C-alpha cells in the first residue's frame, strides 16, 4: 500500500482558498480533461504532507498506526495558515504554509521516523506546502534564457496563477489531528491518485 501522513485543512479554510483559486481560473467542480488545462485538485484531496512512506506491506500497518498514535500523544495542537504560492519547475502549483512551522516540522519529522522502511531522500518533504494543481504532460515549455523566456511568455499556465496567488493569506486554523492516507494511483479524478483515509490521530491524546 502507498501510504502517507497529512494534515487536512478544515472546511472554512478550503472555502476561503476556493474563492482565490476560482479567481485565477481554477475549475474545481467539473473535469477539464478535454480542455487541456492544468489538473486542479479537488478540495477533498488538498492537504499538507507530513511524511510519505511509499509502498508499505499490509502486515506493517498495525505497527505503523501504533507508532503514529504514540507520537500524536506527544505533540500538542498548533496553528498555521496558507500564505503565498509558487511552482515546482512550473509543473506543480502550491500554496505556502505560515504559522508555527517549528511544530509542523517537528510533527513531520516524527512521522517520518515512524516509517517501517527507509524512505528515499527524493520523496522526503523539504518545504511545507499544499498542492492545488498540476500541469498536464506536454504543457510545460522547456527552460530557456531569461530574455528569450520573457518573449515567449510563462513556461506553463501555472506561473501566472502562482504570481496572482503570491499575495494570498488564508485564515488561521488549529491543527489538532493528522491522518494516515492510502494513495491509489490512477483511480482518482482526471486519472489522478485516489486518497483514502486509513486512520486519524488526535494531537495531545
């Protein structure tokens, strides 16, 4: 099973974010697969990843959930908010996270340490963020020199959206739980992954 741990924002935070995303042309209610635009993630899939475990044998899941339950009792609730935006190589549009980042990083590190197997370095989270869209294959232009790129325009449709959302600041929310989630590739909306919660853990017991 492909598993990860994540913090899911509450409804009021996602409502606020929806308004901003619609303002930059996001279509979050219907599939835009035939339009060739970016693949916008449905709100129920929007999350802040804590630790990605890749493929975990089903027999290891009880021990993993016990570890996560124990570490959840050791961490207190904390407050964060979504703020700013950017892209990863013009392929992924993300919203930044602001607030008690020390507590968030500590929780993420503890979740990573609970992994039943060694996690490859390239899948470890290096910056707290919430992904909202991905460019489709063939949408991203190859990188060019600065002046040539200025003439050709942005490398993908996600870059103008990131610029528009760079000043975004969402409401603060209290993180008092996190979830262990299964990811099944290709089974979700627009042939993306399908996320299914396995178990939820309350911070501070």
